[in-house]
């Protein structure tokens, strides 16, 4: 996908609106999700797929847990 295409800008805007924390997005062409996962070192058979909504819910759940002080 061309870096400056309207679809890329639209997707980048959507991600920025939905994820207040920094996020890493990889643009891929010609591969399905499982192929991309394998190329990134993941084992798709041992993982559970997640939607953007699922990731938001998980992020909110983790963010709601109080941070414990770090022992020094």
C-alpha cells in the first residue's frame, strides 16, 4: 500500500483515535493474517485472534488495574 494513500491516512487516524498509547502498525500486502504473524515470529495456532475492539477492551482492563509500587 502506498504510504500516502487515502486509505492509509484514514486507518492511521482511526488507530490514533482509538489508542491513546503508542502503537506499532505494520502495513503488509499480499499476505494473510497468519502469514504476517509467522513472519513476525508468532505461532498463530497457539494464539487467539483479536479484533481492534477486543484490543481496546483488553487495554482498558489492564489500564484499570492499579499499578503496584516497584520494590527497590
